[in-house]
C-alpha cells in the first residue's frame, strides 16, 4: 500500500513532468527528422550518428569560441554534412539506405572518438564547456504546478514544439509538403508531373540532419554542458520508433515521443523513491524499461501504422 | 569468372579507398600516415606473437561476420549480433562455473550449446516480431542490445558477482575451457579459431546444399515470389534470425571459453557491430568473411601499436565506416573502376 501510494505520488510531483519533457525533447527532434526523410521516401537510420556528431560539434565550437549558440549553429552544419553524405549515397548512387545509415553512424562514432584527444587532450569525455541557460517566462512561473513544470526549462523544449508545428505546417499545408508526400508515395507519378524527385528527397534528408543535430546539441550544451562518448545512447533509434508509432506524422511522432518521455521519467523517478528499497544492481533493470517498451509499442502498432509506399526504395529515372 | 572478379574487386577497391581517406585524416592531425600504417602492420603481423594476437582477435569476428552475413542472405539485417553475443556468453557463464564434475567431452559442447541457444532465442524475438507484426528488426535488435547491457551489468554486480575490483563472474570450470592450440609468450591461441572456421563451412553447406538453406535464400532474394512458390516467409524469417543469433552467441561463447574464461561486465565490445563491416567486405560469402575478419582483426590489433604514435585507434572505425559506405553504394566503386579502365 505504501509502495502504491509512493508510485502514485510520482504523478503529482511537478518534477516528474519536467523530466518527462526533457526526456521527450531529443526524441521529438529525432522523430521529426525521421518523418522529414521518410516522407520523401528515404530511410535514415543515420539519425543516431547525426545526433552524436551534433552533441560533439556543439561542444567543440562552444569550447573554441565561448559562444554556446554558435556551437548549436555549427552542430546544425555538421548535421547537414552527414545528412548530405547519406543523401548522396542513397539518392545519387541508390545504395542500401539502412546499411548506409549504419556506416554514417559508425563514422560519427569514429570521428568523435578520434578527435577527442587532438581537441580536448583527453579521451572519454570533455570538461564542462558552457551550457544554454534555462529560461524563465515571467507570469508562467507564478502559476502553481505549471510554473514548477514550465517555469524554468531549457529553451530547446520550446524549440522542439516549434519545430513540430513548423514541420506539420510544411508537410501538410504547403505545396512543397504535397510534393514531399507525392515523392514518397509514388515517385514515378511525381516525376511525370514534373516534380524533381531527387531535389525533394535531398531536401527531406537534409532537414532530417538539421533536426537530429538539434537533438544532439540539446543533449550536450542544452542539458549538461559537456560531451561524453556515445552520449546519443540509442535516441536516434528510439526516435525512429516514435516516428513509426506516430504514423509518420509530425504531431503523431511528437505524441509518441512524449509517451516515451513519460515512461523514461517514470522509470527515473521510480528509482529514486525511498519506499522502493532495492539493491543498487536491481536499479539497472529499471533502465531496461524504455527499451522493452519501445519493442512492445513498435510491435503493437506496426500493423496499423503505414509508412510512405516508396519508403526505402531508391528511385531511378528511366529516360 | 567476371562476376567473381567483380565481387572481389568491389570490397578490395573499397578498402583501398578507405585507407587512402584515413591516411588524409591522419595527415590532417599532423602525423605521418606512412609511419602510422607501418606501425599498424608491424603491430598486426610483425612477429609471431602479433600474428597470434591477430588470430585471437579475428576468431569472434569471423563468427559475428557469419552471423550478420547469414542474416543478409536471408534478407534480414541483424544489427543485434552485439547483444546476442553478450547474452550467449552471459548465459554460458551462468552455468559453466558448475561444470567441474563433467568431462570436457560433455562440458565443452554443453557450454557451447547454452550460448548458441541463448543467442538464437534472443535473435528469434526480433525474428518473431518481424514475421508476425512487421516490426523492423533493426529497431528491435538495437533495443535488445541495450537491454542486454543492463541485464549483464545486473548479473555481474548481483547474482554472478565475485571477488573485488571490476565486476565479473566466477571463472568457468577448467573442463569447459577450450583446449589451447598454440602458446607464444603470453599469447594463447585457443581452438576457438577452428570452431569459427567450421562454422563458416557449416554456413556454406547449409546455404548451398540443403533445402532449408535454399528456402531461406529464396525468401531473402524475393519474399513475394517465395511465398507464391509455397515457401513460408514468416517461418524462414524466424529461422534465419535464430541461426544468425546462434552464430553470434557462438562468438560470445568462444570468447568466454577460449579467451577470458569469465564474463566481464561487457563482452562484445563492438565485435557484433564489426560483424556488419565484415559481412559486407566478405560479400556475405563464408570464405570472404574469414578473410574480411582477419583484415578487421589485424586493423584492431595493429591499431594498439599505432596508438603509441599518437594516432587514435578510432581511425579504424573511420576506415570501417568508409568501407561499409562504399560497399553499400557499390556503384560509386564501379564508377571509379570503370573510369580507370577507360583511361587505361
């Protein structure tokens, strides 16, 4: 009974909702990136590597210039470069998109590990280089409960929601979005109508690099102010799972990310409850919860959710 | 003949291009790439001890390469060899410290069987979910990798914990350890290398000489046509993942029985992911995979010596990434090759 009440107490603690939002934020960016790429028909599992590269690049340039936002900008540039590489292999050379994505993730892991010593003089992790402050919105902070959740929070949380709104508007309300969806569903037909299939696909993949690199920048300079080896920790893949669960829709992917965020926060808060007294090693079993959940959710919804028809299929013009 | 030449040419050219680009990266940080590669080759093949070390490092890589390559032949991308290798070793370590009463003739195959069954079961989860719900194996096996890491850390700090210092399991019984083939200095080459080569032979025979192998290849080649021809796609996807996982589990168990003799907090250490590059360089061919595994094993062994020169061993990961990229988009390599031919 005490345990049950303690578990319920998690849900009335504003800290829980704040953690849920911070866990969900990188997943929102990553899943939105997945949506942009796959809507045009290119599978991008390089997201994991792009996130890692974004975390690293933002720390490097913050360290070199002292300007955190310049670090974020350069993270986006790094994301665009890796995304371009993926797009080049996938679109121009019709390579296997999943294998190419794996190669780019490995490249990001190799590059970040390789550059650690020349730049920071030490392997593993960097020192604290600087962090983007949480913002306080006047008025909001005075509201009970909501003020404790949103009163002081990383600007990235707002940026993530803003990007989702922008993504939804672009994909469903603009001519460009209509073309993206046409290219992902039926590239031959789109081509016949005079749409440049390759250009649209490049655009989708590049945008996925922009969003995934923001996820990376958030993890490093947005949250802890330093880089740690392999700190992306599978978020690119969980983001792809959120994209699938969200039915390849920016808003759906956002909701799925929030769902994962709540479970992440739940397992996090459960471990810090004094009422649940477990040995330290058992706590590592709690850490498996988000991953088990991802498998269950993906397996549960795949039958019902449907991706773009030409997703993952290279397009070759016959002329 | 021409086809065979091409299937060898693409990975070889890809490796050469990757080494050239990596040399430029080494140059960019102000080191001499020729000296760096020299020390790499010396570290991998410079003396008898180095060669033995390379073979020890190649043993699990042959098996993870076979695991991923087998998956590719069946049309599944098993990116979870890392986790299956870990879970296989963990399961075997859990039991094999109590095999002291058994003769090696029973203890060795039994320990191997436990590791293979654990790896097969772990991979079959992903196979089952793909077959029954359509959940993509890349997402599910990546998640299973993460789950394995936490289970392993739970086991070595809890139920299996032994001694002081870094977390580890108790040593497995002597009767469950693999016999040593050759000893040079502190290096011991276990008979694991023989097991790995036998596994390659098994994969060749299974895929080319059995009905089951034919069905798996048919599903990998074109699932719609296979289904139309009366071959069950879902049964074969699950079977293919299970066999792939069994090979990865075997990789873990040969590391356990032949090298470490106990489960350390982490066991796979990237060898499962190396399996992807190895399968691609080896063009999913068992013999090609053996050579590719020795290549990657040599890079890994040699990079330790290169590190003394101030060139991080991460350069090997960069090289591997470029190779995977070029083999996946093999038309790049073919285009370069075609241009060379025209110029000549």
